[in-house]
C-alpha cells in the first residue's frame, strides 16, 4: 500500500519575482511592438500564475499529476508548484462528530437509543484521499456501525443478564475504550486518527421505556423491603434478648409469637401505626 509522501514546494515569493520579470518583458514587448514576445510571455505568465497555492495552519494540499500521486504539502505558507498539478486540500484539524441517537438492540435484544461523540483528525492524507471515497462520510458510517456492534456485545443493564459485569449503562470508561478501539480499527484504512470516542446518550427505546421504568421501581422497592425486614428481625431479636436478660417480663412461646408479630407489623409497615392502649390484662 502506498504511503503519504511530503512534497517540497517552491517558495511562492520567489515565483512572484519571476512573474514581475514576465510583466517587465510584456511591457518591453509592447514598447518594441513585438507580438511574439507579448504572446509567449503572456502565456508563460498565466501558466505560472496557476501554480500558486496557500496552505493554512493545520491544513494540507495533496498534489496529483495526471493521475499520479506526487506528494502532500503539510507545511503552512505560500508556495508555487507545477501548474499541471491537481491540488486537493485536506484539513488536518481535529473535528467532532456528534451522532443522533439511533435505535439498536442490546445483547439480550432490548431496543435502546444510543449516541456517540467522536473527536477525529486526518493523519495520513494519502489514505484519506485515495483509499476511501469521501472520507468524511466514511467516518460517519463506520462510527455508527461500530456503535451498533458495541451495543450488541453488552446488555443495557444487568436486570435480565445477572451475570453481566459490564453493561452499557454502567460500563463507563471500559465501554468507551472498547468503542474507541473498534472505531480505530475501522477508520485506519482511511488514515484517520481517533482522538476520543465515547457514548454521550443512552436510554431505552420509547416502546419499552415505561415498562423498564416500572421494573426498576419494583426492583428498588423489593431491595428496600429486604433491608427493612432484615433490620426489623434484628430489632425484634434484640428486644427479646434484652427483656429476657434483664428479667423484665417472662413470656411463653405464645406471647413471644404475638409480640414478634406485632413488632414486625409496626417495623415493616409503610404507613404510620395507630397505637392501641390495653387497659386490661395481657389476656384480654
């Protein structure tokens, strides 16, 4: 595969002096009324004028002569090259690609909306100009393809795939590194350097978003209830132990069961409990 070559162009200001000489010759030909000198020098003047090119900072100019790649000017400045060269300018600046969220399926088939932000720049102008057609469009298409592939590797979360250590929602830097690696492999053919790639938007698709939200809420409620019950059991156990240890009251198994039942209701209830004062005996 052919690689990028640097082209050493002629200083443009030197050629400006040459053009001034041509202007002087044209004037001299007019004074002599010599049409041959006027015509020949005028053609040379116009021909040389076409060869000027300006390369701005962080830009490059790819030079092609009759279908043959001659090199790339990456040094910024004012230059002159062979007027027969075809000059294609390619920017070397870092550029952003912020994709619109697209609908894809995660590892377990759930439809999700996912988007990315990509920072990229051209490193190899030969590859960008000749290895792919419209390298800017190539970046967009291949980045979205890499994002779709990544979404199929990981689940959105671990609600259904409990063995998943890494998920799209919580994978963070590891998921972004995998995305960046995948995009780099795809864009290498175009001479593109991936500066940064990361997921900037992720959510369930609209058709399942409400159902997934209810499931998340239910999971949170169950987890909270588990903690409440765990704490209530510990408190009941501590209460019975303290009553027995300090010999405040002796409870048979039936009374212990009733006390445990009442305490569990009080401690686990999600509403305020209304106390009932018993003015009789414990057996009434």
